[in-house]
C-alpha cells in the first residue's frame, strides 16, 4: 500500500477525510457514516484521517460505536 501523508487539521473536513480514506483503502472499506449530525462530522473526519495515518481501516460500525450515533442497519453492509 502506498504511504499517504497525514492531513493537516486545518484542511480536514468530512468530505476530504472520506476522499483521503477511500484513496487509501477503497470505497468499499468506508465505514458507515449515515445519520451523523454536524457535531459528529468533525470527530468522524478525525477518525478517518487517523485510520489512514495508522494504515488501518476502520470496522463498518466503528464511527457509530465511538460517537454513540445511530447503529447502521445490518442490511446496509451487505
């Protein structure tokens, strides 16, 4: 896997974090981010960026579990 540099915090938005994450692991590896409100979006962006820096993809429900958000439906992961 090619090494990707860490994203500067001031440039970090959920959209850019998603693009960076998908470039590192592929769109199919993106964890569920459905149902996030704007307060959770910043934390989710940091989690995605940290996963890229650590070179470890997140579990499908990792963001919802960490932020106490709504659990994604299981059928969405099929």
